[in-house]
């Protein structure tokens, strides 16, 4: 559909825009097409073919499908709006984040050899010195 107007066709093969069906396609006789749109923006189309009772689509069918297409359009617009708000909120949060301090002095401490790092024990931390001596993590007397 190129226009927002509803398309209701009682005989697809007799319609001026009909180009036929490819081989193996099920036979379709009736068609109801409605644009999915909100505030004039068309998001897509909703097509139905062949009522279960075999009758052509009527005004009641058209109104129900228009309501369904309107709900679908609102849902699509809501998802798009939510995505824009989410992206905007993320950008705003990034602007509020402070710049990170220079962490290079801390990375030097993290690179100490394992034998120089404090080791946990039941009584507290024990520091291991390169000379092999151990020193408790409390003051000397």
C-alpha cells in the first residue's frame, strides 16, 4: 500500500492492480489491507485475506482491523520513543560522569612480585620481604 486509505477487495483477480499470483500460491479471492500508521507516519501495512465463512470483508471487519493497525502503530511508536529516551539518558549520564583520576601509581603496586605482597593468615597479614624474613602486620614493641 502506498496510501493510508483502507483497501477492501471482493475479487482480487478482478482488481485493476492485480498482477496474479506465482505458481503454487494458494488461491485468494478477497483482501482487506490497512496501513499501520500514527499521526500520519506509515510504519507498514496489515493485510488479511479470506474470511473463515467465505464472505467478503465488510465494514465491521474493516473497523476491527483499523483498530488493530492503530494499536500496532502506537506500540511501534512507543518502542521507538523509548529507544530515543534510553539513548538520550545514556548520553546525559556520560556527561555527568567525572573523568577518572590517573590510576598509574596503583597499577605499579599491583605489579609487585608475589613474594613482596602481604599474605593473609589467621592472625592478620604477614608481609613477605625479598630477603625471606617475615614481618607481622602490627607494630614492633
